[in-house]
C-alpha cells in the first residue's frame, strides 16, 4: 500500500499504514495554521481489498459541522467522481474504500486542478469575443488571469464574476467552467441576448497559490482573501489588490462571487443587505434575481442560508459587501454545498461538478432577468 499527495492541490500526511483497516492520516493545515479541512490524496493498493482511511485530526478541523452527513469523493480516472461511505465519530473521519482498481484518488470535493484551469483559459480564448488579461502575479509567482467576454462597449452593463477566493471550494471553478462555456455557446439564446447587453469580467480562480498548495481557505501568506477587500496589499493579498484595480477601471454593475459552504446542504445567496447604502433599488434587483434563479434551477432555494446582516452592520472586508458599497451595484455571494443538496438530494453523487456546471448555466438566466435594470 502507498498513499501520496505529491501533486497539484494534494493534501494529506501519512501517520501509519500498517493496518489496512485503520490507515491513520492527518490533514495538513493551511499556512498560518488557522484553517484546515481540504484533503486530496491518492491510494495505491490491491484490487478487491477493503481499506479504511481514518483522518485522525478531523475533530480539530475548521468546520466540524461540515462532517455531519458528509461523504468523501473519489475517482479512478480523475474524471468521474463518486461518493464513498464516510463516517465521523469521536473526532475521527473514516472513509471506507473497496478497491476496484490499483489506484484511487480521494478528496474533500472533486478537485479543479491548476492544469485544468490552464486548459479552461486556453479553450475559451479561441472565441472571438474573449480576451485574456494578465492582472498580476501571486506571491508564489503564479498568474492571476481575467477572462474578458464582450466588445468593451461602454454603454453595456459590466458583470463581474469571481471564484475560489477560498481555494478548497473547487465547486466554484466548476460553476465558472459551466457559466463560461454556456456564455460562449452560439446556440444559447440567453447568452446571446446577455452579451448584447453586457460585458463580462471573470476571474475563474482568485487564489491559484492556495489551490496548488492544497489549502482550504487561504493564500500563500495564510491570508483569507475574502477578508481583504477593504484594504488589500501587494505584500499579503495581491490577488484582491489587482482585481480591485481592474474593477475601478471598468466599473461594476453586477457582482457574483462564487463559493462553497462546508456545513449547509443547500445552494443559496448571501447579499449585501447590511451595507450602509443598501436601498430599495438593490433590494428589488436582488429579489428579482433570486426569484428567477429559482425558476431556472430547482437546485437553488432561498429559505435556508446565512443570517442576514442588520442595516449598517455588514463586514465591509468581505468582497460582496465592499463591491456593493463601492459601486452601488447588485452584489451576491453564491454558496454551494460540499455535501448533498438537500433541496434535490442525490444519495449516490451528492453535490457534484456536473451540478455545479449546470448551476453556472442557470446563473445566466437570473442575470438576464435583471441586466436591463442594473443602472
């Protein structure tokens, strides 16, 4: 038996592999040791054997409620991901593996590798309405890339989409993958009409360093980027610094920041209701966006989500709140589950890359519903 995480976004520490029924592992914390929950590793073993992977420090993870009713994902070919029987008890997360092939990859959610990220950029740049812009380098000297879709007509609305501020929330880039390909589909009438009315500015991966390092929530400096929007710096949070500079150049009429939530088994929005200048116009836009989104996909709901901030009590270091206040625009954080979606459960697959992709497509319908009223 062999266990390794020596690859892009890999994360696991091997403690003991002598007993196949009690393989002892630990998740490596992000830089700074404040956060950990993401794991991603490969097991090599004998076909037909059963192995029990015990993550012994799961009881110290960042979001313990995230282990409730959770099942790890796995793949033999790194394309098709399915769920494994997973149990949490007494601070230990146990994953049961019945080997059908000699090697299996196991992760917290289906990875979206940096190589796949590069493939996405290369694929979409072939479209005549797409251009790629290098915004700057990260602390690990990786590229922060903006995908621009449109013709730069100043009379059109400017829609910004960001994903993976928290690198372990890989479902966010799966959603952007679906949104981008749908947006560029010449047979998609919704996309064609949207592009007649808006230019898109999309950052598929806001945190390449954390993604490659196998972090849950932070960048190479151990910084949570979604708490940096009020005062970003090149020394700690160049990713946010560069994106804000570009936003100020283009303006923002709609902001869509895509995330995943460890605990809640639902798809939901978190808006900017607690910002100082939130008003009736923004409230009506948000209600319209939410109502149409529910019609566009049964995966989205508005009953369950985060507690709404009281007026004037929003955390202004968070992207959605800062952008809404800075540009007086409709801004939402979209959250997807790591577990199943209890709104439309799928016991075999749970929430998946495929459903994330479809949610990206449905997002365009909600955007079209409000685009004419954005300013």
